[in-house]
């Protein structure tokens, strides 16, 4: 594709036109002996389909293309308008009606009308070779709005647009918070904590929005409030200014509700007390069973206890515990406790390895003795007896 002939101040001669795209040659390439010349891009696309000159149909190839430097230089020197100049229909022919640009006479257009027309497009005119340089700085080139509103704005109007862009930063005049302009209206209407709003209960007061909920919950005379007997079942919500009137008007009803509530609570509490009493009895039974098991275990441990163990005085501790929890039982145990037999002297000198049979025997004995042990408190040796047994055994080993 070449250059739009409309850009040129004077209509280019036909030799400068490409017959493929009908525009002014861009990077002209001579392709044949006849000197036929086309845009570089146009003839490259043409050669992809056919290998003949578009004008004279002689055979050509990619290798036969030659840049036409002279034509390129001549075209580069032609005067052109900026891509963003005013189009002929932009001024409704106002300019052409007062000025015949082909006559060579001075333009008779009024200066004010000319400024108006120029405002519609870039007035730059210069050699084609300088056009790219101009476009780098042309104020009529549209750029996307840097604030992100999505608008395409001419560079020269960016500052003007930044004053009216919906994304421009503004400050709320009530709370001084910064925000995009497009959010300001909603902020003031629904969110701004400092914007003055009337009471929603229409009591006539006006206050900053952030104080409205405190006003409603503590001050507003028209705000419905809970009756003081709501917990007793009163569902009336009088306005704050009518609460005292409601309390005096409904004294009988409030008294009836309170009595009913009290009866219901009493019934509920009695049910809970019954349930707790049952639970308490169950727990006492469990504790007694555990005490019996503990005494049984203590009795079994005593004869086999080894005086060289670190915790050999555990029995007095258990007896003290039982004495503290059940003094009568403790006394009973003392009366019935038999004196333990001194152990065989060679029990600790030649320990016999434990066999599975031993475990079974022990288990059997436990099974047989359990019923009568559970019925009566198990005998426990008094502390002084244990001490005597320990001294006896210690003396034996010292020998
Ligand atoms: Zn072309
Ligand atoms: Zn040709
Ligand atoms: Zn321009
Ligand atoms: Zn914008
Ligand atoms: Zn605000
Ligand atoms: Zn109010
Ligand atoms: Zn009430």
C-alpha cells in the first residue's frame, strides 16, 4: 500500500502512482525493462501469485526487482498534509467557497473562520520525508486516556480531558477523601460519613451520616425500641418517646407474662435438678466400685512387695488416702488386718523366671477369691507390720 493521494498538497503526476494499489508509490521498485514501478509491498504480494509485470505482462522474478532511488527521492520531496489534517468535509466546504487554492492567489478566508477550520485538524504541511518526524509530536494524534477511562483523546487535548475525565481524582468536600470522579456521586449519596442526612425516622434532626446509627440506638424519640418485658414475652415495640406510656398501660399484661415465665422457669429447673440428682447417684455408685477395686489391688500387692524397690512405702500412702476418704472403713481394716508372714529367705536371692503357667495360676486365684473379697473390706497390714517385715528381710540379706 502506498500513500493516500489526498495527503499531497498538489495532486501527484500519474508516474508516481502504483497501478496495483492506485496510491502514491511507497518504497518504489522497478520490475521490468520498460521501467514499470510499483510499491515494494504491492509487488511482493503480486509475485506470490504470478511472475509477470502487472503492466506489460513480461516475465519477472524477485531477483529482477530494483529499488528506484530517484523516484523515491522525488516523491519524498513532495509537500503533504499531516494525516490528522482537516478533511474536506470537516468545514462543509467553507474554505473552498472563499479560496481557490489552484488559482495561486492569496487566501481570502477570514482569520477567525480559518482558526475555526484549523481547529478541526492539524495544519502541518511539509515534505513527505519529514512526515514521520512530525507525527512523533503532532498534537492531533489520538492517544488512549492515561487515566484509563477508555477514551481516545488527541494529544493536544489531554490536559483539557484530564479536567473532565470520569477517572480523574477528586476530593469529597464533606469528608475530604480522594476518589475517582465517577464514584463521587454514589459516595456522597450512600457512603460519605460526614454528609449531613436527615433522621430516617423523620424526627426532624439532621446529622453527619456516621452519627445516624448512634442517634437511632440512643436518642431518636421516634425509633421503635424493645419493651423492658420482652424477655418475659412482650412483643410490642413502642417508639422511644412512648415507652413509659406503654409500661404503665400494660402493667397487668406484663405481670401476667412475668408469672407465666416464672412458672415455666420453675418447671424447667425442677426437671434439671431431677436429672442432676440421678447423675449424682450414678457417680457415687461408680466411686464406691472404684474404691473397692483399689483396696483389692492394694491387698494383692502387699505380700509380694519388694523392700528394695524405690517406692516400697506406697502402702502407707494408700492407707492414709483411704483413712481420709472413709474413716470408719479404715478403722475396720486395722482391726481385721492379719500380720503378714515373713517371706522365704531365698525369694530375692534366686529369682525364678516367670512362666505363662504362673500368670494363669495367679489369674485363677484372683477369679476364685474375688466374690468374698468384694463383699467384705480386704484386710490390710498396719504400717508398723510392714516395717517389721522389711527389717526382718533386710536383716536376713545382711547376713
Ligand atoms: Zn502500490
Ligand atoms: Zn512492465
Ligand atoms: Zn499533524
Ligand atoms: Zn479519561
Ligand atoms: Zn465524603
Ligand atoms: Zn431521629
Ligand atoms: Zn411491653
